[in-house]
């Protein structure tokens, strides 16, 4: 079981932010950093529904 998911944040040339975690293959995107973080949280919640939730971090 994963204890932590660390998302790497990137901004595309079009201005869209993305968050990717290499270990769990979870990705998210959004127009703002706040939106991409919320979308990443939602994706983790969906993946781990009914299981122990890992901690979540973000890095640039």
C-alpha cells in the first residue's frame, strides 16, 4: 500500500497545469494551481475509495 503520493506540478505552454504521480499513475489537470490540486485530491479519493488514504504532497 502506498503511504504517500507526491504529485509533480507542471504548466504547459497553453497555460494548463498538470499534476502527475509516477508511482500510482494518477494524473490531474486544471486552469489554476488550486484547481489542479483539488482535481488531484478527487482522483486520489476515487482510486482509494474504501481503502486507507495515503498522504498527498505537491512539488514543482
